[in-house]
C-alpha cells in the first residue's frame, strides 16, 4: 500500500533486471523486486510520469511537460543519462523500433536515433496526435491510437507512410498491445470495448465488451490478455476463445495500469495509490492468472 503519494499511472516489467517499475503522478519512478516485492530503488523525476519503456541498459520515461528522460540502469543509483525536450504536451506513448530508433507520442510522433556517442537526436516528426502506440515484432510497422477513435498503422521503413487505418472504436483509443501467442493486436478505448485486430489485414476479428467504463490499459501473458478500466476492474481474457475468464475488483478507485510479469503474475495500479500483485511462485508461467490468488 501507498506505493506512491499520488496515483499510479504506469507499470512495466523489466525482464533484464527482474524488476517491476512503477511511475506515479507524484513524479517518482520506483523499482520493485519481483522476488520479494520490496522497494529496491527510486528515481526522482519531479514530473508526473505518463509512460515508461524498458531498454537493455536504460529506462525511458515520458512526462507531463513533454520531456522524455533516459535513466542509466547499469550504473549505481540509476542516474539520468539524457533528457529530451521531446514535446509540448504529455508523453503518453513510447516504443523502440528494431532499427534502434526511439519513438515518442504526444501532440505528434517524434523519432529519435542514437548518435555516435550514444545520445538520442531527433531525426523526424510525424504530424499525428497520439495517445498510445506499439510496434509489431519482426516488422517495420508501428500502430498508434488517437483521441478521434482511430487506429493508424505506419510503415516506419517506408518514410512513415500510412499502411492502414482501423475504424470501429467510437471514442478515444487509450491502449494498444501486441499479443505474440496469437499474432494479434489489441486496442482499448473510452467506448468501453477492446478490439482484436489481425495484422495481416488489419480487420477486426473480435469486439470484447465486458467493461462498463473506459478501457485504459492492456497487457498480455502466455495465452491470455489483461485489461484494466476506470470501472475499477481488471479482466482476464482467454486468447483461445476471447471470453472473459475472470474479473478482479479489488481496487476501490479507477485502475489505470496493468502489467503481466514473470511467474504467471500480474500487477495493477491506479487512483488508489497502491500496487496489487496477483499470482505467485506456486503457479506455472503458462497458467492464466484467473487461477491465481491475490
């Protein structure tokens, strides 16, 4: 409890260092051991954290004032390595391409490449306001969601041309997640639905409609998809049948983020300022969390 002094906006698993990373509205980034669930370290960004991205040697954080900070995860204390004055508005979206380029999303999309000394520099801007984005593995495709209910697919290797536009949501798109096990892309929206898209055609396969308010976070584990909503619940979806296997309603306020991590576990955070972890070492990694205990 009291993982942050303000809402928990984002959770991410760092598999390189076996940490659960949380970012809060209080301006702190906290690193938690996934073995003991105890606090290992904390980073003072002094700015509300809106997005996180794990890199092999760095942690990347997006903030309410448009800045993107890179933290050195290989050095003691994890000092700031670089601060990018990336945007004017809050940075809700971060991704790394197979090319090694860093993509940030806010009032537009910006692409940064590493220089010879290892620092990132701006190489391109795409005039598209976005709330979320994800990259498609083993391809040059980047998917973005926006305030106007649209999902756009971009080919980053072809001068960032629009490869497809996915319509179906009726309100803003807040979350995107690529599900490797079934080669599908999931989107979550303020229209209370999750849509499942086939990346070979970008046609919607399924519409999942169990939430009663905005869907604002998505994460996936082996054979299951997790969704969280400001309806105060987290739902577990079976990717074989696309049915809701279980609903968790342990948070007293809106749930803003959900994150699957090692051992078949997942964590949730939100307006309650706490982080709740489900599952444990007694559960096999492939076992869906619908069988796990808090």
